[in-house]
């Protein structure tokens, strides 16, 4: 939809720059012409202050072919201010409606789009340079996101939506700054060592939803002892445009950490009976847990190929 706005914006901007005949030598320069009214400037400032991606109270409207002037007026009467057709600013086949009584352009667009005389209506979106993130690792390391042309996608939908929950069924994501003890072989004997864990500073806890560990018995605390779950979750939704580490694709989405693997392989290869592992880590069990725990059911599930659900009892 936003690409239709480009033509309208180009036409509107064309009217800003007025061609003038060359001045003769010695001729006084004409007085400077304002490029934008005070009201228009205030709209841009308001949009920036409120972090809007559209101009408040402005919509782009395209009427259906054959819509008469009376039909266009009937459509405009659907909004509270009941503007006149004469108040529209035309740019080719589309018109710009400005309404100071309803500054939420999304509401205006919805009201107009529902009218039978209107082909489409949408907020007067602001066009920006492509959203190339400033994260330090993006340019040197994340060639994959550049190959996917993610800056163009971020221009359309910056970071997705917080209403989306992605369940990452993998080695977990560390959700607690803690230290655990582990037994390890040093080449001659088994020794107990301390293993520190730290939360990913580039994936805030506020975006982690009801984690659960099916493997280590930590319950609602997950600790990534392998790193793979952290890697996957970072690719999905690491914080972006904060000049730290790498960028994430859906950096507004929330993440549900589900631990089903441990130490780089499925715990199903341990001495625990295969039947009990299958029962605790089957896809049906994971699905039931994620659907029960989340504020809303996860919209996406990222699942490792080597998880426990592959084991049959």
C-alpha cells in the first residue's frame, strides 16, 4: 500500500519547487518563498515527537473510477469533520485529505476505506531512507540479512510487532544471571567447576515470555549451556538500532524460550529411559506447554531438528 503513496508524494513535492526564469544581471533577488506552511511544519514535528510513521490527520484517498462529485462528497461525509470535496488537495488520481478534528490518520483511513465510492484510503506515510541498523556487527557480520534485503523490509514493517510471540524450541535462552556447578573430566579425574551464566544484554528480559526447561529441571528458568538457542533467538529478535552487537529480524516480537536440548545434543541420548524422555519432550507436550503458558498462543515456533520429539518410546 505504501508504494502507492510514493507517486502522490512525488507529485506533491513537485509543487514545492517552483521554476523561475533566470534573473538578469543586477536584478534584485525575489523574496524567499516559504517551502512549507507553519501548520504543515507542525505536523512533521508532531509526527517526529510521537514517533509516528505518518502525518497526523492526513490520509491519501483514491476514489473508484466513475465516482461522481456527489459520490465523493458522500464518502467524505463519513468522517466527523464532513470536509468538502473542494478542500481536497489533488495529486494526479489521488487526493490528500487533512482533518484537524481527527488526528489519528489510521481512523480516518479506515472510515473512508469502508465507503463504496473509495478504492483505497491510507495514512499519509512518511518516507525515510532505508532502515539500515547501526548495530556494530550488522555490516561486517550479518551478510545474510543484507542478502535478504532486510532494510527494505524494515522500511515497511520496522521490527514486526510486540503482539507476535515466537517460541524458540532449542537449547534455551539464559534468563537469569547465576552460577551453577557442573562435574567435568579434566583428563585425569572428575572435578566440580563453577559455570557462570549471564542474560544476553541485547535481548532484554521484558521481551521474554514464560520460559520453560523440559531438560534440566530448572522449571521456568532456562540456561543455554550450548549457545544455539541464544544464536537462533538473536537472529529472530535481537534488539536493533541500539549500536550494540548484531541486529534481529523481528526486533519488536517477543520470544518464548523453550529448552529441549542440552550441551549441544538432545538429552534423549542420556541414561534416562527413552520412553520417559519422549513423554516429557514430545511435540504435543511442548505445544501444550507453550499454548498454556503464553499470554496468547505463539504465532511462530522455531524448533531444532534434533529435539526430543524425534525420539519414540
